[in-house]
DNA sequence: ATATCGTACAACCAAATGGTTGTAGATAAG
DNA sequence: CTTATCTACAACCATTTGGTTGTACGATAT
C-alpha cells in the first residue's frame, strides 16, 4: 500500500484520530467551548440532550486525538483545549492546504502559458 | 442539543462528511494524487493492495464529501480533485483555526495585562 | 453519618465502516 | 464476434461507533 506521509511529525494513525474526532458536530462544539473556556465533563453534558456517559465518551475521543486535556480538580474533571494538539492539527491542515494550492498554482501556470502563446 | 454552526454555507452534515472522508490514510492519499493529476478508478486501485471494490468505495466517500468528482470517459471513470469542495474544506478549517487562535490571543492579552500590573 | 454529586466503567444494542467476493453490463481491443 | 477491461452493485462479514442503562466509588455538602 502506497500512502504518503503528510507530515514528518504526525503518524497516519494520529492524523486519522484528529480528523475522526472532528467528524462529529457535538465534538466540534465541545472543542469550540473548551477552547473558549473551562468546562467540567458534567458541565459539558448539561449542554446536550444525550446522556452523561455519551458526552464522557466524546471527550475521551477528543482526548485520544490530543485535541483536549482533562485535569482532576476536586471531584470534577476539568476539560480544556490542548493547544499543542490543536496546533498540530492546524499544521496538518496547512500541509493539506499547501498540496491543494500547489495544484491550483500549477493550473494557473498552465493557463498563464497559454496566455503567452496568444501574445503578439 | 446546542451545536453551533461553524459556517453559514456548510451544514453540520457536510462538515461531518468532509472530516470523516479525510479520516482515512488511503483516502487522503487519493485526494493528494487526484489533486496532482488525473486517475481512473482502476488506475487508483492499482496503487493499493486492497481490492478494486474497496477503492471504489473510498472514491465514493470522497465524492459524497464533495472532495472529488468523477467523469465518464470511454469505459473509464476519471477521478479529479473537486476544487470547490476542497476550497470549502479549506475555508472550514480556516474558521476552526480562527476560533482556536482567538483563544490563544485572549490568553496573550490576559498575560499582557498581568505584565502591566508589574510595571512601576 | 448520610445523602448527593461527578466520574468511571462495564455491558449491551443498532447502525455505520472498511473490507471481501461474486455477478453483471458497457466499452475497447483482438 | 469474441475476449479482455473498467465499472457498478449486491451480499456478506468483522469491527468500530454512538448511543443507552446500570453499577460502583471518591469527593462534597447537609
């Protein structure tokens, strides 16, 4: 199987986990919220109609993807955005964007060459 | 259930499809390849050890996520990167990045305020 | 001391995923 | 015409996913 590594620092498995973690609206909402402030797991669970255990699982998925961290404070578990993980994700997305833009640039170049042929 | 819409133009279902499509190394490889050139489905299938049908399914997932288009040419089906879809994905990722960066900036501001308090 | 709160975790379930093989229909090549 | 190629699609299978309920346990409040 030929699968290019998109990053020297992120394994394909890590990238899989990041994208899969973000492929759910509830989890994206959790990321947005804990990136803008602190929430306990039950504090998060109160925001959604699903069960506490379901939210707990969503947080676990985000944690495995390094997008979020948990820290025990008293009897609560505080969830925060993991800036290192988020930065990794951002870097990864930059790389993907670069590949796509290179393609766009190549097309632009080809079109530019055609234009030159039309010059006097 | 409270789930913020991250975009006026992309539904949560569309975003789900985009991230999930990218949550597989083979599919990311396909996106990279068809973004850099043209491939038939069988041309793609030749690159991987899995069956033709499996690759066909991966392409279908990418197509449903609007990251790729198929066009019939003779008996072949040509797969290309869908620039509109890719741009949507890029825009979406920019928005996520903005949210994360705003958080970082807010932290920087808070730290800056603390520094000011230490001034003479 | 006891009840309550926040969490962890197991067991279970339905549906989706990622893969397989097999069959069938167009299209191209001999 | 016959054969080989490319694609589509169905049926099946194992595993994962997203959800549930129930139980147990440490921390907190009354």
